[in-house]
């Protein structure tokens, strides 16, 4: 059986989705859509896709798709996913899943009602290095997992929270077997964030045009409590890019450390191991690289060594063909966005926030509408 795939939104990230469908067996990319006819032509020509649309509802009703990738700005994710569900189409959505939990809940409800999958493309957890790192931890390679540290790319924290922070929440959820609570502190221009600092993402971050809705803060320190007892630490703050975007988890255990980071030149992830639980300037035992056989990265005859969308698309494809649930399907698709809401709620209430959240309304918009100060 060959699944029919389409893409809505032909910006930069759509190339990764198109390459995924091009690189997977049993899937064919047969339609693309964008209101920008120049972007539409470029992506369609690049992957020789003949069916081209400027109206996603028309594409969904005409093409008898099995899967659609939603690659637009975040505020459009919900209406496209809901329209896809109404046409019986499974959804692979770019992150963040939506701009708030209310609309994310509506997406999930619509997909559940239509009995189609809704999954979000947090591809990190599916890559061979991340899977191998978890297997090493579970085998006791670094003793008991104590903490995970992750640092953003260096853009303003409120923007970064919706761009990379959601990835980091998912990766911590993966390594810690679930997230139990969030506790956060947020500042803007050196002072604690207040209601007056809430703004649209385009006001906060002028170097990236993506629409991430309402945000706040240029610096964040977020503590994440894992169900397994381990902790996560996420630091988001502005800094210049040096040696590439060095995002990737630093995993600390009672008997050692693991680190996954992109090589500063190639951008390809590497995993390193240190058989000691703390680091000294000169006396730490030498780190050693843990390399996997190239065969671990092969999909349909090609090696995919980066954190590429193909790993998320493969998981959804397999779920459809095998009649199973995708790993980030159903309620799991909402976890990373729930952590975003919990981050803001924790800051404004000065409390540790337990998951799952009962309050689904956007915590920043709530404060703008009601004038709440804490």
C-alpha cells in the first residue's frame, strides 16, 4: 500500500517534510499548497509535484490524501488540522502544535472523532543517537539519571520557548519517561516579567518572522520534574551563535555523563561519554565518542544522520500501515505545548505547576484580558 501525502505551507521547513516523503517507501508526495505562488512553485518543482493548490481546503477535498504535513505558521495549524480530520486525513504537524492549549484540544478532539492520527514533529526522540542514548541510560551506562540540561539557540526566550523549547520539553519527556511538574522564572530587560511585558512574538523577536502568538520574556530558567525522579534544566537567553547552534542534551548520571551535540562544522549530531559524574577544568577523564554503525541511519538506502523530519514521518507511516498509535499521537502530542503554558503559569503564580494542566486558556492572554498580576 502506498500512502498519499500532501504538504500545506511551502516555507523552509517544508523541504524537510518533502524530503522525508521522497525518502520513505510506501509514501508518495502528490500535492502541495501555499498562498505564496512563488514558494509553491519552488517546492513543487524541487520535488516534481504536479498537483499545486493555493487553497488547502480544496487540496484536502480533491486529493484523497492519507497524510498531510502542516508546515504553516502556528496560528494556522488548528484550522488546517481540523479540516484534514474532516476529510479523513492523518496529520503530521510542525511544532509548536498550536499557539495555545484550547485550540490544540480542538485539534485532538476533531482527529479523535474522525479516527485519524494527530502527531507533532518532534523528530529528536526518533533519531538513532537519541534512541541509543536512552538505551545506554536504561542499561546503567551513566548510573542513575540525575538531570538533563538544555540551552536554546540564543534568541529571545519567549520566542525560543515556542521554537526550540517545545523540542526540549519533548526530549526531556522522552528521557525521563514523562514530565510531572514545571517551575520557571522569566525576566525581560533585567526585571521579572509582568503583565506589561506580554507581547506578540514578532515584537519580541525581530530576527525571525515566524508567528508564535503571544509570548513574554527574553530570559528563562525552567526546572522540569520527571516522573522517573530525574530533573531537567532549560536555559533560554540571548547570545550570539558560536561554533554552530550547539543545542542538544547534556545527560548527567550518578556514574557518568552523556552529551549529544551537533558537530560545529557539519551540523551532524555526535554522542560523547564521560565515565565521571562531574567535570573539572583539567582532571575529568577524557570524553570518548560513541559512534553507531552507519546502518542505523539508513532509510530506503540513504543515511539520515541529522535530526530530520523523516524520523517523525516514518513513525507516523508505520502507525498507519500497522494499525498502531504513533509515539507522539493522541494526548502525547499536547505534552510539549502544555509545558509552555505551565512555564508561564509557574512564573506568574510563583509556584511549581503540576501536569496535566486543568486550565486550558492561554495564561498570558488570560492576564491581558483580566489584568491579573499573579
